[in-house]
C-alpha cells in the first residue's frame, strides 16, 4: 500500500516538493492543499495589453541552477531568458554611483575600480583593505549577523554604501539582524578558506571568468526569467505533477492539523483526512494557527516578518528621458527615502513591455 503524503501550500516550495517526491517514488499518493484558487503563492504574473508584469519576485538567480534544471525537465527550457547586462547603480548621498567593476555583492575584487569609485572615501577604502590582514572571525554560536560579519571584515562605510543596499534589497530587512549562515554561508567559507573575504571573492570571480571562457556564447546576466513570466513556470510545473498523478486541491484551506503517533490528520471545511506524512510550506503566520499550542513553535510567535510593496509604473516612451546604461539601482539605507530598489524593467527585459512604452 502506497504512503499518503500531504503538502500544505501550492507555492514554489509545495509544488517543487511534490515534484521531487514523485520523481523519487512514483508510487507515493501525494495531495497538495491550497487555500487560493491558483498555484504560485507570492509568484504572480500580470499579462495584459502586451505587458508581462511580475507582482511578486521578478526573476531568479541563475547560479542557483535547481530551477533551471526543473525548467528543462518540464519542457520550458526554450522559454528561459537571461537579463540584459548593463551597469547597476547605488543611490547614496543624493546621487547615483555605478557599482565598482569586479565587485561581487559589493565585495571588491579589483583594486582599480574600487580605488576610483567616489562612493567610498579614501579612509573607507583603507579600512576595507585591512580585510587582507585580518584573521577569520570566530563565531561564538556558529553564526553571526550579516551586518556584523561585513563590518568586521570591511568596515562601516563599505557595508553601508555598497553591501547593505544590495543584500538589504534582496531580503528587505535590517542586515544587522539577518543570519549569515542562513543566507550567505559561502562568504564565511571563502573567508575561512583564504584568510580574507576579498581574496576569497577574487577566487570566486576567477572561477566565473573561467566558466564563461568554457561557454563563450552563454548569456552573461545573473538573473533568469521566462518568456511569459514566472507564472508560466508555476503553471507548467503544476500541470506536470498532475500528469504524474499528484492531486492539487484548490479552495481548500486547512482548519487544523492533528498529530498522532502514526499519522497526521488534516481538517478542512468538509473532510478529515489521515496521512502518513505532511509537509507544511506556508508562511509562519499561517501555520501558527495549527501549532500555537505546541511549545516547540513558541519562537514563531514573536519572529519578525517584513512586508514588501512593489509599485509598477508604465509611461509613453516619448515622455521618459533615461540615458543611463543600466538596469536599475539599489538605495543606501542612509538615504532619506523609503524606496529600497528601482528597476528600469523595459531596459532589463524588453519582452515585458509593448512597443512605445517604458516600464
């Protein structure tokens, strides 16, 4: 008799969990429960009047190859698009500064562009150079905040004007409260391996150059998308797993989850169903409705969460003057604005915008 597996949530985590479970054992009886009327969760693409607009995340990082691998396996390989390259900028001190050439996530790897940039003062550049002589940081509890790590390695100025806008923009939060080992453990690995963060990231850059030399025709952008938006990937993945026998129950919010010694019971509006195993992929604000009585989950009662608002604006091309050769900018936290990042979408991905318009 095949095992019954329940997956709560039909976002990218729930759908990919079903995909890999089915790939590992096609005999598993898998059901995905989703409260909404569609899959994808935070991923949602608006497609109308020639526009392809992402209402949630707008791309994925190409070097995380797991999504690219799935895309090829479910038949969407031909739809993959890599973003156009161009300069990225940082808005600080009421001015746009190009990110110094060779920098990886704001960490300098080339001395000349870093020396030339006006974003960092001479004293700030000297402080960053001390990284070459500092010993690896000792982490008392096997972790450290991202902010603390970079402050100790490169100093306050490089952190605030280069690194924080980039990393803070990704996670939408205070990097002095963000776990390094949960988000960027590779930085610590490189620091340990080479005794210096700059040396470690210089090695990383050399490896990327070698890879590009091996595949000279490959696109050079870091971010990937799909010709018809991220939702096209979600829709294709949902269809693929359904063809493999996975069931997806939409409009089915979970009222409670009861745990016994040998099984799990999911309670919906209409049914009580027993399963051998369960995977919960919802945000913590949702799953705390079911587990708030369990002391093991107490941490989630006070865990902070960040909200993000995405504002998309379309204009007639004739009304916009933008001479910058780039795809957008991120904003230093020291700037007097609530905006964290800004993308010139139609420059980054022309396919998103109809002729004569700017997004």
